C-alpha cells in the first residue's frame, strides 16, 4: 500500500509536552531540515544543561527517518557520554491509529546492547518494561565516547516467536498527512544519581505528502 509513495516533511508541530511523573522531560528547541530527497526527515531536539543531567553540556537527540516502500529506516543519535547496557531509546508511533500518541500505543524500546522487549509508554514519557526475555531487536547501536550513541534501526521487525508477521509495522501505521512520533532516551547512569531526571522525550507531528 505504500509502494512508491513520496514522503515529504511539510511541517513540524510541537505537541504539548508535560513531564508528569518525571517532571523534567520537556522539549526545549528543535531544528528542522529537509532531506536531500523528499523521502527523508531529519530532526534534532536539544536540551540545555539546566534541562537534563545526561551530559554536562547540551544533550541532543537526533531522529532521521527514511521510508522506502514497506521499509522504514531510522537513525537516532544521542550524545550520551557513558555507555550502559540499560540505556535505551523508545520510539512510539500511533499504533492504535486514533490520531495521536497515547498510553495504549505500543512502543519499540531499544536498548543500546541491541536487545528489546515489550514495553509500554508511561505518563512521564519514558517506558515501562514487561518481564519478557529480551530478544535481539531491530537496532544496531554503536557508541563513541565523544559523539555518543548511534542507533541504526530497520523496520519491519519480526519478533522471534512470531516470525511470519511484523511486530507492528511502522510503515503500516505511518499514513499520508499528519503523523505523530514520540521519541525518548533513558540514561541508566543518571537514574542512579538524579531521580526524576533519568531521561528526556520529545513528541512531534510530521506531515507526510502523498
Ligand atoms: Ca549513559
Ligand atoms: Ca494512538
């Protein structure tokens, strides 16, 4: 259904962000640029040193997405300066197709050790994890002390216990017109020393042209 569709980022609209339980995960600034092709979007969200404890300076979360037919390729960067297996990026699309991100949408929770498990979106913007046995996820993550994490993510992703059907398929829930995406980053290291400041999230609309 999505073959040869042209994807175009037409607008980026900030949705109200309230860090309810964490109290700290809100969005400060953003920059938008069009990709070289109309099929790619590229966003960077940033939080200054007074908005987060993940790094001493400005924390940046970069999100780029390319949709080619039924494949969705994403690159998420996070300039965290300390590796920990429990650090993760969460991606939440409008999986229940009600037009906005809500707590019933199913996240992809992507640990930096390349594993994943089922999770749910919490009110504070981060993820709660089910007690699944973690499985190898759709991400390949690299870490560099100076630049942080780079997540290369390929969808569709097939959960090992259900190899015939994608574990929900982002290409199937991204539609022409307005879409919403929630992205969060959790820093385990900070969770041990600064309760309530263990992560950041951004939620934004992107418009896809037909
Ligand atoms: Ca870390
Ligand atoms: Ca939804």
